[in-house]
């Protein structure tokens, strides 16, 4: 997912220069653009100044944190290839651990996991257990 995909799903997008934009926040009744979007090159950062959760904003435009996360992972992986930097063999395991961490943080925050999330979490737990 690129920042263009995010911007194409938002209203009242205004450039703020240097890979930054403002847009109407899709997660609340936003009269003036209070959603900040930033493209760091490897991931898209979104922030609502009215305090909406990133997950709610993503959900409102039909995306999940996995879209952002997958892109970051892909970019890191590609950067590793292009710079001919050998990624440590534990990278896949680190990704699985991070998935578990995110799921645990969601659960601790009182959020429920979707069936898809639970299925992915089970795969991650199995892989981490298998590697141990
Ligand atoms: Zn908002």
C-alpha cells in the first residue's frame, strides 16, 4: 500500500509539503481537515488531531494496520536486498514475535481480535514455538 492509496480514499486532501498532507478525517465528523498524513518512504503515518485511533481511521477507508505493517515489512525487505545488506535469519521470527506483541497489546487494551487476526496469531505462535 502506498500513500497514494490512502490519499485516494480521503476527502479534502491538501498538500502540506515534504511528503505531508492534511485531509478530512474519515473516522469522525470532521469539518476542517484534521487528519495529518505523512509518507516516511517506508510507511505511511496518519494522525487525527481530534484524537481518533489510527485503527478507526484505517477501518473507515477499508484498511487495517496490517496494510501499513505489510508495506513497512516489504520496504524493509526490499531495502535490505537493494543495499545488499544480509538480513539476519531471525527476521521472519522477529516478524512473528511482533505480530504476537501487537495482538497482545490489542487484547490488553480491551480490543477484540477478528477471526482473521486470531488465525494469523495462531500461525505466529506455532512458528515461534517451532523455532524455539
Ligand atoms: Zn478523527
